């Protein structure tokens, strides 16, 4: 939560012409945390002497470092306001303005390619920021109850453990997959928990094809109630419609690792299984030894040749990320393959995005990420803290410091991701046989 001593430490720095303020440390000595603002930012202070202004006017440049910032900025509100990067930049701009040191209502954000993007606050955005600020003040004064809401951003957020505990303790409606904060807030005056939704007589909320809840159709409410019931009763997963899966004797489960900030794809992994027999499994990987283009291309070339030659295999992957990344790689390295080649492979009957199949099933889980579903099916990753973000960090440790342990961790994690895809496929096959 907000700690004014950090604000003061940050605030004290910039009049003394420090060129930048970084979450973590300043000059390697002084602890200057601005974590209360929600993320690992770097503030670049640029001074302008306008008409001999004293103190000089300044603007702050906000650099994104290491990981995306959370949406909640540490204080979570019941109303559907979203305080993302622009909210933080508005806050910094406001601070300069109140100190009479601002050149205007704008700042800069560095994007994932290191480009500076100017951000101008028009009146509407500024009013939104002021409304959000007021809500934060009200919450901090204890005049308004705050509550978290599960979203796709939560797992990367520094508040995740705390919020997750609150969500579970409160049996919060956002635990129901795809219910979301906006719908939760609409329903909240009438239905507060998953258990209440599961047992509610929802006919009372029907209004023609819609419901009394703004933006919520009747069919969606029926579906969400079914999910709430399944979630509560831990009903086994089932298909919502029949599916037909290929029966090739050779299967490949495919997953890549890439750095979302630099855009480098450093690992292509495959678990191969024969005759649906897990004892035949073997892991094949193609890894770039450095983030340099030459090594990235080499790993891509080897992986592409492996895939293109596996004409007898059915290839499973999870979500569109692999297809999208391969299209980008083909544009970067056209001597390996063309975009048309990639599309032909990924759009063929022997290449299957398992997430699309999962979309035709219902699970008693909060989301349908590969980690959630494979864990539900009993699978465990060998690494105690598996995540794509951790994999990026291990890659850096390996290429920068030569840590072989870090390299092995990446490979184990990727192999387990591939194997988790197989576990989910087998669960779907079981569901299919029960239809
Ligand atoms: S964990 Fe989720 S709900 Fe909590 S502050 Fe972060 S983004 Fe918001």
C-alpha cells in the first residue's frame, strides 16, 4: 500500500538533477522504491529551462522495464476504472504540475521495442485520471470498500497472492470463468458470491432476451450460472459438442519460448509420442545459444525442418501464439520459409490448436490456461515456479552469465509445457469417450 516515505525519497531526488529514478535502487545504494505506483518503472527526468523558468520545467519519461505493470496499481476499486501505464504517467505528470515544474500534460512511454511514444492527456483522459485519483483517496481514507477482481493481468501482478486470497475468501464472482469485473460489479447488488449465483433463481433477472444487468445477455447469464454450479460442485469437465480428433500413431506436442520484450524466440520444443503410449515419449528441442539474429535463425531453421519433415505426425499446440510467432519469424528469416508455408502448415488438418478444442468443453476451473487445466488433470511441473516470465529470466541468466542450471531449467520447463499439452489432450479424449 502507499507509503509516503517512498514518495518523499522519489520527490527529493529530482530537484537535485538526478537524471533518472529507478524502482529498486538509485546509484546502487539508496533504496528508492516506487513500488506503490505498481510496477518496476524507470523515470527519466528531462529538464527544460523555459523563459528562464526557475525551477526549470520538467517532463518525465516512463520506461517499462522487466514486466508489465499491473492494472490495479496496488489499490483495487469496485468501480470499473482501469489504472494502467497511462494512469501512472498521469500521476507523475500531476506531481510535476503541482510542484510548478511541468512543461505540459504529456509524457513518454518506452514501448517493447525501446521506442519513445509521446502520450498527450486530453481533457477527457485527465478527468478520468482525476476521478480515479479521487476514488483512490476515498479508498485510502477508509470511506470506500475495495475489492479485487480476477483478470488476465493478475498472475503478473505484484498483488497477486494477496488478491487471490481475498477472492477465494470472498467466494468472489470473478472466480467464474469469463464473468469479469464489469459483470461482477453489475450483478453485485443482487448476487455477491459464486455460491449465490449457483443457487439463484435467475429467472427474476430476465428481461426479454436480455437481463436486468447492463451488458449481460440472458444466454450469457445462463452459461455463467452453469459454470458457477460446475465450479462449486467440482463437476468433471465435459464436452459441449462432439469432436473428432486425428488418430495418427505419431503425435508432436509443440511449445515455444520467446522474450516478449525483445521479440526473440529462443526455444522450440517438441514432445513426441508414438501410438498414444506415454512410455515412448521423447523431447526434441532447438535452442538459440544467444539472442542474436544468427542463433535465433538457426534454431528456427532446425525447428522448421523438423516440423515440415514430420508429415506423418499430428502437431498439437496451445493458443495462437506459436502460429503468430512463426509468421513473424518467416518475415524475419525468409530463407527458412515463407509466410504462406507457415499458414499452410498451421492451417492443415494435421496441426491443431488445442485451445480451440478446449473452447468446446467446460471445466470446473477459473480459466482455461494450459497450466490450470493440466494441473487440474493432476500434472505437475518439475520447476516450483514455472512461468513464461521466469523462462525469459533464465534465458538471460544463461546467455549473460553462462548458467548451465538456468539453461536446464528453461529446457525442463518447456518440456513440461509440451507434456502438459498432451495431458490436456488426453483429458479431452476421455471426455469424448464419455459422450
Ligand atoms: S492481482 Fe489482479 S485484482 Fe489484484 S491488483 Fe493485481 S490486477 Fe488488480
